[in-house]
């Protein structure tokens, strides 16, 4: 599975008039399967081509129009599930006059049987059936992914690179500590680490074994490389970027004016959702990040299933971190006071549940701060006297 952001949007799209060819893709690493039909209740035409053979796609579209007795200029509507191929195929299809939809795979209907048949052909037929229903006006058949522009998508790579580097750095540090622990050692991971390795002795006064010593040296070299790369990424992020879109630039410059919100958090929020999403209300915003509750009610059984976790994981993870930071740096704000009254004196588990609720409220407050100029109640702006 790829790591793209599956941001959903409204599926209310006008129905195509005139004869229309429906096309669904089942994308694999080596082969693609294409399914064609013109409506519900019709046996689909299924063809297999090599992966990424775009010239063959055009050939199969032309042959399908002949097969279904459609004029050469008939409209083509296609769809495929969001996955490893990301958005390049969507852009290619649109450039060739095809109206394409990238579908959130988690919104596709599946059988609830404990054991159900699953093949590429069945998946293809299911996609075609949903596409036909969508074309007939059933807009709740699935959820469509909002496709960013090339510039919008490219802006996310910098902070995602930093996030990946931080995760790698944490893993390397834990590995170093684990290796040292196996020998009863606890060395400081600082600039003098290599010198410590040469002078440290084990419990019996002997030096660190050669094999372990060499492994620690190599692992430390990896950590030094990651630290240098992180510093380079931070320098690149801090440099002014005059070509940023207007909305993206507004969020990057406005959010850090609040105490508790740093440039990294502002950049992540701007590039992941705020800078290119057309957010209409707070419910949509919470759903995009997966911070909305998922209640369960059936007959007399009612309980809370927690949050949906069906949105942007990068922003969801960041907002939890920003919520803890907000409590620390904005103790007099209404958001912090609400959290302290409701969760502050509870158990550790209750406080962790509460921080997720605070993260959602804070996300909405930050959106309103930039879009509508509404400063969160009681919040301090940087440079303002406490």
C-alpha cells in the first residue's frame, strides 16, 4: 500500500449526458485489468494489458466503443482505487479527455460474509457497478479523493521527508541503546560517543568486543548522517519560498504567530489540508483528519468506538502533539481551561482520551483563526505580554 493522503470530498457531480463508456481499472504491479460497460445489468468487457502501458489503454478504449456501438467521440468516464499509482494516471486520463474519479478504497461496499470470493475480475465488476450507479445519480455510492495539483502535492514532500527522517532517527537511537543494554552499558549519545566506545569497559574490566564495537560505530555513523540530513531539511524549510500558492503562504505565515504553534506544525497543516482543501465547515474538517467520533448503536446496544481514524494520519498525529503543546504554552486559553475542567484531574487514560478531543477543537480553532480572523478565546499571540 502507498502512503498517499486519502482526503475525501463531496461526490455531487453532474451526470454525463449522451452515450457514455464506463471504464474501471484494477491496477497491479505487472498487469492492469480494464473493465468496460455502458450501464447496469450488462456483462462487462474485460481486457488485460501490461502495467503503465498507456498506449494500450487508448487502444482498448477505441475497441470498446466499437464493441458497444458507441460513436468515436462518445464520452468516457473512468475510475480506479487510490493506491500505489497515486495521481499520475488520473492526470494522464484527464489530459486525454477522460473524466476520471480516484476512489477512496475504504468507502467501497464489500460483502459482510465471513468468507467471500475475491478476485481481480470480481473487484473490477464491483467498481463498474458502483460507477454505473454513480453516473445514474447515486452520489453516496462511494467517496471520491480530492486530487491535488502537482504543485500542491509536491509541497508535501519536504515535511514528509522530515517526518520519515525523525522516525528513522528514533529507530537508530533505540537500536544503539538496546545494543549497549545487552552489555550493561548506558553511554551518552553525544559528540563524544566514539571516544566513550574506546574507553568504556564491561563489568569484568574488558573492552567492548570487536564485533559489537564495529556495529556500534556503523550505527552511530548512520545516526550522524540522519542528523545532518535533518539539519539540511530544516534549513530548506526555513528558507523563503516565494512561489508558494497564496492560501498556502497565508497559513504558513499566520499560524506560527500563536504561542505553541511552530513553523514545522504550520507547514504540515498548510501543505496537508489547509493550503489546498476547500473546507466548508468544521464537520468536514474533522472528517478529513479522522478525529470525529464513531458511535455504535444497534437496538439496546450503544457505545462509543472512539475516533474514526479514517483521515490524514500525518495531520492527526501532529494535532495530538500540538494539543499537548497548546496546554503548556496557552494555559489561560478557553481550550486549555475546557480540557483541564473535563479531563485534567482524571486518570492517565482519561487524559489521553481528552487530548484527542482537544486536538479536534484546536484544529477547528486554527482553521477559523486564519480563514475568518477569529483568534481562539484567551489565546496569546507571540510577542504579547503574558
